[in-house]
């Protein structure tokens, strides 16, 4: 593969990744609650997170949804 072909391939790949990221940033996720997300964690971690949410006048569900959206919009784990 020539240098020009490699640069073209990388450019196309970068454009595809960039377009996908922009699509996630602009996507509006509906309010339809059609799926669940269950995971296990340490009880103390859970309780401390619940308290943090309470202090910030929210709940764990809304806080985790906001985190997920922030990750998708920034295209990285925060």
C-alpha cells in the first residue's frame, strides 16, 4: 500500500469516527424506558453514592443516566 493510499485510508477512517461521534452528540434519546441495567457493587459504595445523590437533590438512576449521556457526548469515559 502506498503512502498516499495509507493517508487516504486513515483520513476516511477518521472521518467515519468523527461522523459517528457527532451523531452521538446530536442524538436525542427518547424518554421511553424500555430497558434495564443491573450490576453488582460494594454495599458501602452504593450507600455513599445514594447519599451523594440525595445531597445533590437527585437519585442514582438520574445521576447514572446523566453520566452515560455525558460519556457518549464527550466520546470518552469520564
